[in-house]
C-alpha cells in the first residue's frame, strides 16, 4: 500500500528538482515570499558555524573554520627576516588565499580561480586596517631582525560567503599562534630553538624566553549579505550568490566599529536603509562569532 505514495513522493521531488534547475531564481523567490530559504533558514540567519584550533600540527598557528558547507583551513608559519628601513621595529604579515580544484566544480585544474586574488587582497586590507595585530610585537631586534608571518588559507569547500569563512579562519589561526623561541648565535644570526632544546641549557641567551601569543585587539568579523528586491539574505550559499548577484560584505571589529564595507557591483543599488540593515545583521553575527572563537580557545586550553 505504501508503494504508490512513495512513487508519488519521488515524482514530486523530481519535479521540484527539475523546476529548481530550470528556473532557479523563481524557485528561490517562491521561498522568499514566505520569508524562508530552500535550506529552511530565515532570510537573516547565518548557517551553522564551527571552529577548531590547532588543525595543522606542523604550523605555528592554525584553524579549521566551517560556515555551513564552506570550509577553510588556515595555517601560519613564522620565518625570520630583516625589517625594512621604513619600519625597523616592525614585522610583516603575508596572506595568500588558495582555491584548489577540489573546492568547487567551477575551479578547473591548471587555471587559477578568479576569486582567489580578490579574497587575498580583501583579507590583507581587512587584517592590517583593523589594527588587530600590532606589527611591533613581531620585532625581535630593532632594525636587524623581525618575524614574517606567512598565513596560507586553503578553501576546501566553496559553498558561498568565502571571505567570511576565510576571515574567521585567519582570526582563529592568529588566536592560536605561538611565536617560537629564538636565540642569537655567535655570528649574530637568529636561530630558532627547537622544542627539545627549550627545556635544556642553551649556549646563547634566548631573545624571547618562551613561546608567546600575540595580543589581538579590535578583532574583525564579517557578514556577507545578498540584496534582492526588498529582501536581505544573510550568509548566502554558492547557489544563491550565482543567481542573485548583488553582494554586500560588512566588516565590524569586536567592539562593533565599522572596519570596511565592500560591494563588488551588482544590479541592485545599496540604499542607506539596506546598508543599515546589513550592519545590524552583522552586529548580531559578530556576537555569535566572538562566542564561537572564545569557546574554541577555551577547548584548546582544556586540551
């Protein structure tokens, strides 16, 4: 008796799937009329977010961030460098965002993803302009030696809101970062002290006595929204981004101050009322992300 119903349900599912593929915008708009989205989220709600620190054992700092299916792996490697003459008592940060072919069907092997350099530039601008990291903390010997922090972020699954997930993974990786112990040898060169040497007696006095963490302030968090007609959709999926093209990304720091607002074109004008609504949604999202980060750091301390 149950077979006809099962067959009918299957036929109905196939019809819905066919309609979604043939008329994706109409499909989504039918949901928006009910203030709901195909994944059952209200229009203003972000996807479930998880964060794990210390995901890469060989890195000095690392984190795995997931927003819905969008997944980012961030890892930091510290290298010694000679500071520039313009900033003799400051270190540097180099950020690279990678999109391998495994992350999305639209990324082809042998061809760099168009979004990768754009996200890299956005991340660099955001992290440096927010003042999250005091570059003077990366100095070892003024005018002679400083740290270069190489941050690499790998997109493992690109299902929308790439910048939001990448920024979250970057912030988490810097929160997890432990700067290595170094000493000066007889030639005046900086030598990284291995973990085996830390507990024993060193030939030369270490420049920094123990591994230390950076002091992070004004931590930036972001939320990307889609503007479509009278609707504002928070944290869009890749499907939503592909059919409703007007994106607005708001970046606020942990105290609620605006760091940046990014709108890369699109057919819908961002009126002041819509921007204010996006900022309000971001303020709520910042509180959520700050809590998630704090919990991940507490879990790390317990471990």
